[in-house]
């Protein structure tokens, strides 16, 4: 496998670690020139890509890749990877699989009801509308090219270095209670498990990548606080909470995402089926800080 990753962020790094034993080479991009050395230090080829202009240095690697993963958010003008390097991808004679990291935000609000991959997308925020458009663009691209395309709709991502324990430790964690509200989440290691298996199988189709148990955010915070021997923050009602427009928008979407298809792909148990499994492990191994 020769893997090219557009956008070498938190999830992409975990996926690369998982696939490294199976790859002849892996390449990753970053907007920041300063991060290129970090990518290379992990044994990867590194390319700068700002999402605005094509990088001629990327072209040869893209055309030589057998697997391409897009882990970049779209903008008002569409998907940056397709816009700047779509022609390079189209010309690749080696390409066997395309993967696109999307979000469960595309479903919008379903008042706490269960949704699956066949549920109609009703995006509410501008960023989710752009995600739906990007998904559709890649579906059309892959269809014309006759290439397997996997779309992975990720729930709220957490893991070492990115979780509620860090905010609890810093004293900045807020517990907001909106009756009936649940969020879907996924540990970064389970993203790596799912997407790596998908890449090796040349999986095609849409897949929700979330754990087994959507849960109220204040319940997760209370569990973390208990593990840490701390008092959980005093709960604030949603109506009284001071929040940014983006933060408030997350509470405007309430749904429970099914991961039945995910279990079918991995053929077994997730590494962290619930937030309790994940936080217990991170706390006991002292890896929650990252």
C-alpha cells in the first residue's frame, strides 16, 4: 500500500500509525511549514498544502498512491483536495481506494432518535452543509473514475491529549445540562481501527464511526471526575449557559447514531465500545494528557 493523506491531523496521525506496517510509504500534508519536520520525524513523506493552491511537489506522490485519504474540511468553494489536486488523483493509474473523513453532523437534528447511514441528511450548520456537498462531489468523482470510495462519518473525536479530563484538570470544564440531549463520540484509536480496515479491504460506501452508547455530556464529565477523584463541575442549565454561537449550535442537534455497519466492517468488538471503557483505560495507563 502507498498511502497519501490530505490533512495530517489528529485522526489522520492515528490512522497512519495503524497502517504503517502495511505501507510501502505514507505521505501527509500540512498547512504549516513548521509541522513538516514533525511529519517526517514519524517516518512519513511530508508536503505543504494550504488548501488554496496546488503543490507541484505533491503531484508525483498523488499519482503514485494506491490509497488516498481526505481529512480536510471543505470550505465555501468545495473540497480543497479536489479543487487543487483532483486532476492528479484522476490521472493516478495506481489508485485502488479513496477515503473521505466526514462527520455525523450531516444528519442534522433528529430530536434524539436513532439514525443510520440510510437516514436523510438534514444539515443545519453551514459547515455541515459544506460536508454534504463535499461527500456528493467525491461520490460523483469516484463513480466517474470507477474507484471504491469510503465515506466515514465521524462522531465527536476524543483520545489522549483531547478529552474532558484535561479540562477538569485545568479547572475549565463546564457541565451543561439540556434535558434529553445526547452526543455521539468516538475514540481516536477506534477511528484508526475502522479506517485502516476499510483501506485494506478497499471498502466502499458510507459508514458511521461512533461508539455503542450516545450519552449526555454531563454524564461523561461526571464519570471522568469520579475517576480523577474530583468533584464534578456544578451543572448549568442550557438556557443559562454562556456559549459561543458554534458551541450553542452543537446543542441544536440531537440524535443517536447507529454503528451496526461499523461492527460489520471490523468483524468484532471496538477497542472502546463506550466512553467508560476509554476513560478508564486512559486514566489507568496515565495517557489521558497525550
